[in-house]
C-alpha cells in the first residue's frame, strides 16, 4: 500500500545513537509503515479501537521480523512483547498513542489501559519483569530478563487535512526512549491501568513520518484531526 514510500532522512546524531544499539531508522520506520498499512484494513463493523489494535499488532510483528534477521529474539514476559538483541542485554518494546511523544521533558504513559495483570514496579531500564515459565521459548529466564536495558518505540498519530486542497495524510511522530526511575517514584500503572513511566533516561528523537490517505476511514475513528488549510 505504501511500498513506494521511503523513510525520511534522520540526523547524523540519531543515526549514531541507533547504530550503537544495533538499530537503524529505516528498520524502525518499516514497523511504523506496517502499522499504518494494517490500520487501513479496519472496517466500520469492527470495534472503534480496531485500527489502533491492528496498527500495534502489525508494528510489533514487523519489528520482530526485521530484527530476527539480525539475530534478535522475541520475548513475552508478563505479556509485554519485546525483541532482545543477540547479546541479551538490550530489549525493544513499543507504545502507541502517547500525545507528548518527542517531548524529552515529559513522563509518557500508554494510550490504552492494561487490564490483565498488574505491572511489577521493577519495570525500569535496569530490569524488566522477572517471570519465566517452563516450556515457553518466548519467556526469558529471570536472570537474563532482569539485566535487560529496554527501550520503547513510542509514537503519536494525527490525521492532517486541508479543506483547501483536499489532501488527507497521517502524520506519525516517534522516538526511541529509555525509561528510568527517580528515587521514590516507581514505574507501573496509573489509576486507569495505563502503562506509565515516571522518568526517561534518554531519548532518541526520530523523523516525522507522513502517509497519504485517500480519506478518513474506519481505522481513523477517534484519531485527532488537524486542519492545515490557509
């Protein structure tokens, strides 16, 4: 659907920081594009949140697929899907729909509540959850999971429309962020069960991604719209 598109150019600083993690902007952008394509398959008969859900699932799958080619593996401890590098010391997860994405002074929180299990307050950059079940290849052993430094690809999406030109496009701002913890401030769930991080140790700001749209469709229900007409 967007096969003719190419990722916008990243800054040299962004390129260097991603390379230090064994990543690249085109690789991350491929996951964002996959999510945008999946969103287009939502129909009016599906729940209003289906576009966001399909977007997230496709991004996770695309990123894992790309990283697997470079020796990364999938881990699903505590039902949080991440990819783990060959050295088993870096993890990559994803958060969707955080309005302050690309704002380094913010305290991000996921856009959607998590209802199935409480989060361990040790969910920080120094050690994501410590749970392993026998016989599950997608669950890392506790001592390996505890030593991960886990970054999150965080995005926020709006629909930009010009009533003057008729152009409609999706605009996705994104960053790769490393959560940390300040003394006395735990990471976990807020009062509405959203995954929340109370500080960030580092941010890698990524270029803005733009995807042309034929018009507003079912997958865009509830997505903020901005009119950029002169």
